[in-house]
């Protein structure tokens, strides 16, 4: 009897291990399937980054407007709360709405130059994440400028005077204050750029 119990034990242990192995394998397969489904679902929800083709007279450029809005949303509250010159406005919707016909390409090019060379280079935030977002915006504007190099934008005197007026108001403020204000007004700029574009 003792021998029988001894010889039957290994069989029982092996059977238990096999069942445990099967259970673990089944659970792992279920978890893997769930993870794959979750990733697929997230991919469908997020979708590809939407880009828009900006139409500026005879010039065009692809812009990921949604991404720009996301970056701006990260720094918007900080920039606006730090703006101590509420009575001063550098850019507003009417300024861009009144761009003369045939001058959109020039205005966009000069506006991008203003933000890249004067605003983003002077903007500072104590939050590393916000600094990264401002850098991402600056890089995006540089990319748009690079794409517009192929364009032959004719700049009229009125358009140049408009940008000169923006620069003059910018220079009247302390540099950090001016940069904060210009960044805080980016929402108006992005909304206007979005109106120039069509989905692609």
C-alpha cells in the first residue's frame, strides 16, 4: 500500500502542474487579447494626426493644426495669467481678418517670422513641460516657414506697415512681458490659420 501511494503521487503532482500551466496560459492569452483590442480601440479613437493645407494666395503649406492647438492649450493659462499688460493687444482677429487680398502669403510669412525670431526665442516658463510645448510650437512654425520658402510672396506696403505696428507695440513692452502676451494671443493666430486650410 505504501508503495502504491508513493508511485501514484508523482502522477497527481504532474497532473496538478499541467492544469496550473494550462490555466496560466489561458489567462495570459486572455490578457494579451485584451491588450491588443485596447490598443486597436485607442488607435481608432485617436486616428492619424489631422493636417490641413493652408491656402495663401498662390502658396500652400501642410499644417497639423490640431497638434498646434494641443501644444498651445498646455501653455495658454500660464501665458495669460502672466500677462500684466491687459490693456495692450498685439494681435486680434480683426487685424488678420482685414488682410488685403493677395497679401495672405506675405502676412503669414511675416507673422511666422515674428513668432520664431522674436517671441519663442524670448518666452520662458518655470514648468519644463510648458517649455517643451513652446519649443514644439516654435519648431512647427519653423517647418511651415521652410515649406513656404518655395513661395513667391509679394508684400505690399500696407501689410508691412501692419507687421511693423505689431513689432513696435511688442518692443514697447519688457521683453519677457511681450513674449508672454504674444504667446497668450496665439489662439487667435491658430484659429485664423485653421480658417485658411482644408483637411487633407
